[in-house]
C-alpha cells in the first residue's frame, strides 16, 4: 500500500510542478494520520517549511483545509 501512495505523491509533483525542484532540497515523505497532527509532528524543526495546498473547491473540503491550516498555524514549530 505504501508503494502506491508514494507513487501517487511522485506523480502529483510531476503533474503539478514538473517534478521535484532541483534547486531546493525536498524530501517527499508519506505518513498516516489526522492531517494537522501528522503535519505538525513531521515539520517539527524551525527550519522546516510546511506548505498546505488549496486543493479542490467545495464547502466540506474548504472546512477541512481551514481546520488543518489553523491547527498547523497554532502548533507548528516551523
């Protein structure tokens, strides 16, 4: 299962950005858990960069993104 998820992540970078950036150190990393806590635990150093995308439209998705963004903003060390 993890291999499929990692392949999806690589494909997302390819489709949206043309691949991983060559001039910035990027480490794609797949974890499982609730979005906010999982992101905060992973980006736990002040030098980390945490980017939360806009994703698709819709009230439910917007509400979930907003909740995750607020959680990360309040609790992330980076």
